[in-house]
C-alpha cells in the first residue's frame, strides 16, 4: 500500500481531513439522492454504503423529502 502524504503542519493536515469529510458527505448525499430517484430501496442503498437501513434513512430521509424525492415504502 502506498504511503499517504501528510502535510508537515498539523493544522494543514487537519484542514485536509475536514475538507475530505465535507466532500465525502456531499458525494454521499448526491449518490443517495440519485439512487432513490432511480427507485432503489433503503436496504439496497444501505448495503452499498455498508451501513444499516435505519442509519441511511435517519441521515437522508428528511433531506430527500424536502428535495421532492418520492421515497419507497417498506413492503
């Protein structure tokens, strides 16, 4: 596994971590919305993210509803 370059200054390294987390959150939000608009179920999204259905629902449901996404009901 290649070595990951870490900035010499702790403040720079921590700022990079924070920026990557924000980017990952934005990417997750977009991907979950895309999947739900394509008709994916909560369990499918959860499996793809490696989390529980409850966790992905709790994190994304309100935002998706506010964005006008029609969410699938459990059957």
